[in-house]
C-alpha cells in the first residue's frame, strides 16, 4: 500500500504535522509570534494568539482528515481517478 500512496498524501501528512507542531508551540509559548516577527499586532492582549491557535487546530484537523481520506483511497485501490 505504501507504494500506492500519492504525493498528495505525503504533503497532507507533512502539513498536518507542521500545523500540529505550531499549534502546540502556540499553546505552550503564545508569545513566540511577537518574538519571531518583533511586532505586537494585538497590543499585547493575547487575542491574536488565540485566533492563531484556533486556525492551527482547524488546519491540523483538516489536513489529517484529508490525509486519512487519501490513505483510504489508496487502500481501496480507487486511486487518482476514483473521485
């Protein structure tokens, strides 16, 4: 089955892992955004960080769902044309 997985699956898996890491980083250390970009767009209130957490959680779940769907498609043998 591993051979049947398309590049799309691996991209979705990498995006899911990447957004999950950023999600956890933002939960543990919410001020990393200000430290990296040296700006405080929310004036230090923390609102931006919670929006980023929500967006990263949504993207992690979406990419994970898409990856699972792609993996099931490869297991079923329906391949790229099996929409």
